[in-house]
C-alpha cells in the first residue's frame, strides 16, 4: 500500500514497514576536525569574527600570558595567520561578531591586570577591514558574554558583571547607531556561545547546558546540550548551529562537538585538542577553532562536514526519481573484519606502547633482544611504513600512553635504568619529547592509556611491589595538570584500556592476591565505572582500540600459562563477540589509542613471544559493503 503521492517527505509501506520517501540522500553525521595554521600569538579569552569562514577569519584581544593581556588582531587566510591593526582598548573576555571586512568587538574585562581593580569594559569597536574605530559604548560592562549577529546589528547577552564576577541575564542590542536593552535571558549565566541574528538567534551553554531561542523580542527555553559546559564556541544560525569545546577541559568537555538542528543537539566527532576560552567562526559545515586554554594555545583546527551524502551501516532508503516510479536505492552493511600484514617495525621490541590511528601511529620504547636491553626508540607509522623519529628521554616498559601521532604522552611504567616504577610523563609535540608534570603516583604494569594529549587518562596499574599493590586509580590529564577521577571497582594491572575521558572501557588483565588473570570488564561513562559483560578469555598483556561503546581487544597471554593468544574480541556496548584471529600471537605491542577509535580499525606492532621479541605489524579492518537494490 502506498501513502501519499511519492513526493519528498511522503511515506510508503514496504512489507509492513513504513519507509519515508526523500528527494535527496540523508545527511550523515560524520564531520571531522583537521589541523590548520598556528596563530602568531598564543592566547585565550579572545574575541573572534564568528561569521567568518575557514579562509577568512579574525581573532582579537585576549590574554597572552599571566598577567599580560593583548590588543593584537590576526587574520586567517585558510593557511596562515597575519598580524593586522590592533584594538584601541586592550582587554580579555570580549564579545565578537562579523567577518574579516566588517566585525565588532564589545565589552571585556581587565581581571588579569594585578596592578588595578578589575574593570568590566563598556567599549565597543568596529572593524572595517583594515582598522578598529571606537563607537557608542554598551550600557552595562560585562565579559564572556554570548554574542550573535553581524557588525551592523548584533546582540550581547549574559556574561560576568558586577558585583565581583556575577553571572548576568542582561541582553543588549546594537542597531548600527545605538544600544538598547532588550528582554533578559530566562537564566543568568556565562555560557558557551550564541548564533543567529537579532531577530532569530540562540544562546547556548552554561553548567546545565541550557539553550534559549530569541525571536526578536523574547527568549524561550528549548533543547539542552547533551553535556552541560561553558567557555566554548557556537557558530551558525538559530536552526543550524555548531557548538564545540568548553570547560572543564580535564573532564573531557573541551573536545566535544554538537550540532543544533533547530530542535535538539546531536554529538559529532570531537576536536583533536581539548580547549576552552578560545575563538571560532563558521557554520555547521565549515568552521574554525583557534587559541584558548589550557596553556595559551596557538593551534587552529578546521571543521569539515561532508557535502556529499554517504551511506552508513543499517541505512535503507527510498529515492523518488523524476518521471519514474519510486525505487529502492540501496543500503550498506558491515562486512567481515580481518587482520592483514603491515610493514614491520625497524626494531623488534617487546612491552612497548603505542598511540594514534591505523594510518598515523606511534610505537614507543620497550625492550630489544636477545640479549634483553631497554630501548628509547620511537617509530612513526603512515599506514605503509615505519620511520624512526626522536627518542624518548628515558627507556621504559609497560607504559601508559595516549594521544595522536603529532601530540602524545608517554606516562609511568618501569624504567630499568631508573631503576623501578616511575611517575614520569613525557610529552610529544610532533618533533621532540619534553618532560612535563608527573602523574600523581609511581605506576607500572600498564599497557595503554586513553584519550588525547590534552584530555588523557591512566587507569589501574601497580604502585608498589607485591600482588596486593595493584591499584584502582583513575587519573585525568588536561595537558598541564593531573586530576583524580572516580576509581575502578576492582584493582587490576596489564589490562587493555580504550576510549577517552567521557567514554572508556578496561578489559581483562591481572587482579587479586594471589594474582590471577580475569575476564572482568568495566565501562566508564564520564562519571563512574560499571561492571559490564565479561570477555570470553581471561588474559593479561592484551591491548585494544575504540571507546566505551565500540571497542576491540586482542593478543595477550594467560597467567601462569605461556600461551600467546591470537584471539580478537569485539565489544558493541553490551556484549563481546569472538572475531577474526591475528596471524601472530603475542603479549603486548603498540596499538592505536587516539581516544576516538572504534572496533573497525586497529593496529598492533611488535610485542613479546616470551624471550624473543617481534617486529611484526598487523592491521585490523572491517570493510563496509554497499548492496545495490535499485537504480537512480
């Protein structure tokens, strides 16, 4: 039976199932962030031309260091930043709107200047493409306010104000010649950002993630963020907006990206670098994020959302062809995964650790042999070959590592030359290793960490000799400092750790006293650990890839046996399934762990076969297979 005329939006019944007819392929939520050009001046609490593009954007003002503020303006051309004319008033936390040819900077504060009491500025400057001009001041000075609109017509809403740093609900509108106070927000707050125009906008963010919609005269509360946060960015319109980043960064909120469709927010792919108090511009399909905290950043990330629709697993749709009957177009299904050989490491090693992705990975330290000797070697993988790069400062075994090929951390482990377990933390910037803030406790018997270089985590391990000194510790790293988060339910060592600060899983490993291998698995939801379905095979020195809801574990050995497993198990968020075996069984090895992976792509390089070590690299891939049913 057919319902409707077959026009877009109508429905058809197919063997008892209602199918919607569309004239275009469905949108897939699969946008990604990529590295852009670095700003010349590192800073946070900046203003930006929020309606700018990936090839034309401004950043202005902000805090360049503690306590120095900045009046500097830089312009982005899609590749690099260039310094242009300075603001007239130096300040941080200012509101910004506009483009590279017509922008506005309003309000801000001086709170990082210790020589004088804090000032909330009322200054308002307009940019004409080459210089800033002071014009009519706002009525109430504030900082870190929501802002949206264009340089000739925009709103500034909420933010901090007097007395002290009090959250405000105040809203003011600029009409090109003067400021008018308009209806207050329903909830006073310092939020994430605004998007839209003076007649149709949104103010989104704050501790509870509230979104309020503006119709030109009043505010209405609408759908909240999935995760409440402030101090990030929001760009776009009142029906199509992109919100990204925010605080607290150590809690994993600094990487979040969500899209607003006029009704609700949907989580998309994370930023590579967690940040808050930064600048941004663009739309839901093409955006920029630049600068921010922690540590006064210069880096820029570029958001791209595929313009060409793509099919995805489980998708099935009808397409209406002009002048023809509606036909079933096709669907895409997940194929059968398998391990394939990759190019070997240059140096065979055991008990090494890894970070990154299948096509952009790092393999770090471990030991060589026989004869056994610690190694400081680090190799980088591009998907086809390994290249030796700068060594770590201290060779270590069974280390926790997290991050990407260009920004990673190498944490804890056992250092034979130290000697013993350490709390050391080395940071990789794509060129060299630097010793940075140590983790809170000396910890070894780790196989992996999880997350990114600015939002990483180390879970479990061993803090002292003896079977009873396995730990439940769960510590977060924000790029500068460590924070204790909620502990595991059961102490364990030499387990697989996958995911990030908001979605992670730890599987198997060693537990108890006396020590035994365990099938136990715990899942992290950003707040607490919960015991979930067990893996089928107890083992330790296994590794994995993915997140708390979509992961894969492989390799390892049992205790006290000397069996080296080729076994691979996949996690779908509720249960484990045994899937394709590796060619070479082993314990340990460098695996992918970037904080954003899944069960369909993984890498394992090196590892131990007992006394000998191996250089073998294997790549796990699950293909997608398109099934054609009809024709266009």
